[in-house]
C-alpha cells in the first residue's frame, strides 16, 4: 500500500496532461513540496488554479511557488467530510 500523487494540468485549450507523479509510502507535505518545486524547475511559470484534497500545509506551500494562483478543495473530499457530519439515519436521503 502506497500513496500515488498525480498532478494533472489542463491547458487553456482544454487538453489535459500528466505533469508529474510520485509514489511514496504515505502522503506528506514533503512529497508535494518536491513536486511543486519540480514544476518551477521545469519552467511551469503560471498556474491559475490548484485543486487538491486540502492536505494540511498544501495551501501555504503552493503560495510559496505560485502566489497568484487560486486554491480549491476537491468537491469529492468536501462531500466525504460533510457526509461524516450527517446522522446515519439521514445519509440515504
């Protein structure tokens, strides 16, 4: 069991491409930091929006490298957190 980090970029024309990926034993901010740092080293100059699971510290890390970018938490992860706060009897509805 390992964590797989995948960064997918979407160009202005809508074309998607894998920018980078990593496989690591656990999810941690250091791995994300390596990936984001690598984007800069490979001349990824501007990022309009980062979409992520909201991992602790990632927003601050992103602002170090791409201060003009916006951050949005992944809707799937938001819904999972909300579901955990809804009474079990009300979840089906």
